[in-house]
C-alpha cells in the first residue's frame, strides 16, 4: 500500500469525507472486518423470468417454488427421512401455506404431533437457506411478530445438549398457545425470501393473460426485484403517460384477448363511451370478435357488443398511427400508412405493390380524402379515454413502479439483460438509428437514448417523447420489437397470410453464432468469454428442437412460452434461469393447471433442470458487482486507518459504523 505520508491533498480531502462516516479507528476497523467477512459469504441466488403476459397463477407458483430451488433444498436435506410423496406435500405447504394448512385441518391431519414435526422440518430448511447470508440480513427478513423466536431457533440447534430443552420448549409453546399455523406461514415466507436473493423480470408483464395487475402487485411486495421493459410494458407506460395511440393500442389488445377486466375493474377506466360509440357506428359488425383466454374459441357472451368496440378502437388506432408516422419521417414507417392505399370502391388494399381483397370493407368513419383524420365522435372519445388513463391512480401506481424498478437494459453480475434485441445490420455492425432530435446513435448509446426518452415521456410528456413510446412498441429499429413491421392491419383485413410477414432484425440470426454475441457483450463493457446475454421476447420453439442457448453459450433466451397462447408453438410452458453460487441452470416448465390443482395434488411444474455453466469454484460475494463495491470500500478504509495512525487525520470523539448499506 502507498505510504499515508505521501497522500495528495485531494486524497486527504476524500479521506476526510470518509472520516465523517467512520470517525475513528474502532469504527473503521469494525466495518472493515465485517465487510471482509461478508465478501467471503456465498453469492446469493438470482432468479430470471420473462414474458409473463398476465399469467398470474403460473407466475405465482414459479415465484413460490423459486423455479425448483426449494424442491432441491428439500430433497437434499430430507431425502433419507421423508418419502417422495411426503416431500411433495411439504413443498406444497411452503408454496401455499394458508391453503395447505386449511386442507390439513379439514382432513384431520393437523394434530399437535404433525405441527411439531412440520415446525422442526421448516426450521431445519430455513436454517439451510439462510446459511449463506449474514445474521444481520436474515434478521431484516424475519417477520416482525416472530422475529425473536425464529432468530433463536435458527441459531440454536435441537441437537445441542445444553439447549435441547430450550429449543424443544419454544416449539412446544408455539403449538400450545395455538400459534402453530401462523408460525408455519411465517417460516414459509422466510424460506421463500431467503431461497432467492434477487429476481430479474426480463420484460412483458402486460397483455394476453388476464392478470398482469396481480403480477405487478406481487412484484411490488418482493424484497429485491428489477425489471427490463418489454414492448407490451412500454405501450402501457405510454398510455399512462398520455399517448393517444398507445391508449388505443392497449384497448385494442384488451378487446382482442378479452381482458377488459383489467381496464375497467382494476384501473377503473370506463369503456361506456366506447361501447356507445361503437354500437351506433358499427352496426352489424361481427368480424372483430374477441378471443377467449385460452385462444381456442371465440367468446359467445357479449360478442356482438365487443366486436363492435374492437373494430371501433382498431380503426382509431390505425388513424392515430398514420398521424404519428406522418409527424416522424425519421421512423421510416411509411409502409404502415395503409388507409390511404385502400380502394374504397373496389374493396381492396395495396401492400408493397400487391393488391389484396379486403375481408371487411365497412369504414364509416374514414374519409378517403383524409383517411387519418379522426371524426368528431372519435376525437371526443379519445380525449375522454386518454384523460381516464392519465387519471387512474391504480394504473399510475403500477407504472411508477415499472419506472422505479425498471430500465431498458441492465448489466448485473456479468450478465446483460434486455427484452428484445440490439438492432444490428446484416454485416453484424450496430445499426445506426436517426432519432427525432437529429442524433445518429447505435449500440449502447442508442439503448441509453431509448431509456432516457421513455422516462421523459412519463415525467415531462413532450409530444416527441410520447410518440417515441409508440415507436418502441412497434418501430422497425426498436430494441423492444425487433421486426420490420407489425402487421396488425393485414391480420384484421387481409385473409392472404403472405401479407402478414414480419421480418426479424438481423440480430436474431446473427447472435446464433459467437462473434455477434461477443461484440454485444464488449459494447456493454463485459467479458465476452464469461458474460452472458439474457433476453426473451421471441419464444423458443423447443418442440421443433430449437435451443435456448445461442452465440456459443453467450446468449440465453428464456422466453419458452410462459403465455398459454404459445404453449402449442413452443411445446413447453416457459423457461426460467437460476444463477446461484455454483453456476447457471435453465429450468424447463410444464403447463400450470391452477393453484387449486397444485394444492390438492401437490403438483409442481418444473420438469427439467439443465446446468448451463457450472463455476470452477463456488462464487462468493466478492465476485459480484456489490462485492466489488465492498472491496473498494475496504481499500478506502485501509487508507483511512493508515491516515489515522499517521496523524494525517484526527480521530473524532463520536464513533459510528457505516455498515447499514452493506446488508448482504
């Protein structure tokens, strides 16, 4: 270490600032010792999920079982003392303690002996999952009502002769006073919290499934979560910010997938005016019938009303898209200006020079001379709907959470997380994008611009920024979309599916090989030999033999069809990724039936665990991003101690510790 007497004036100034937090040798020494110890604890488990698409029940189950992490712990600890069926039942208790306890009570199994054995086992499991954390961090996670009791049990073994009676008496008293059920629930919550240190959601919480709001509520209760926005999230964020075209897009999707309950019931946005306008304007419309949740059949109830509302908002959406595209020639989306290419007499539309017959030619609000102008009724309706989206407190609460805990991408512990793609040219170079403010950006700089602009749209609300939210939803160079175009119009109005082609960005073909993946990792300051790209967005067709590992193992795609609508295409019900102190493992999931089925039949949904990349040695806290910060603080504290001992800085009388920020 450089001698303290040779410190520069600037270094001494910085050390004096540090001395305010550690005002003497005892405080600095105690913190240094503690940080050194923390750095040698095992790395916490990270859990990666993506493309949840409103499938709240399946998400809750995977959140509860930590993608099989808890089952692995239970098998390791109890494989000699519990049968397979007992371990399955025990795991279900941990996943759904309230529901399982009720079932046990109803069957008469909930005897004092059952409670005693179950509590002993839960304490053993809790002790195991908490072993990689500092005692201070475990205390932070303890439920307030049972904090002292659980702390004592976790750090007192029933096998210690001197404390055996003490340990047994705690368990016995909990049962005697009728608190066993509540105590079991508290232990189960602790186990699930300790099993996973950090949750990463790599985009697309909204749309298709019925309950994205419930997913967001669960995420808001999670102890440590970050989110990388997907295009289905960004369009809801744009709607909440006041973008009319995003509002129309959100409503179009809700009507298409019959998920209006989230709009009306959860967010309190009335669709009465839309229904009234649609019934008056689109009499006899039956083409735009919404689909049911399982995407298997058309909904019969209210289909006439819903089909009219669906068509009404779709036409408004196409008009608003046209207005926006005309405002932004830099988007290069003129091929989406389709209303002006309709022959309203011949009932055809020209797309890419090809003439296609329309399967629906009823456009009562479209003026062929000015096809993108909203009628007076449409303009009034959209003003009302935009205001309702902006005023909804429940929606704002969820969207603010997405902004607070979310970002376009994240670099974390050697992994680069983003939802869709990094726009590339066919030769593998980063595609240069011309932005609305005249910049030409590519790679990481473009991703940073997208992130900043998305935040400005919500908090500042300029027209350019609001329009860019729509571009992020479906623009050809959007990192969240990654296709040449979104062919919603064609799918609605043209039966010939050759018109529906959406060409993927070259990224998706190029990252199959190592060079492109390596170049992206370098762009974000990561080691191309050890780091990984983790993304979702495009479901992996496992049923056709497609692998989620690409780019020579540097890219992991974890969208395996979480949404029910994709199960047939992918052949599975999604991937999740687990990164613990021993390495990376990919979890392949079976379809989830229901919470009721899981509780009643002790049914889990992890079907296979594939170890992707084991570590050469067990990873410690010092190997993580947080650990590197702690190691830097340790070096600073060593310099401070040196300065104290050499008399360059005088010790203060007040002695405090600054460990609060390092609860690892």
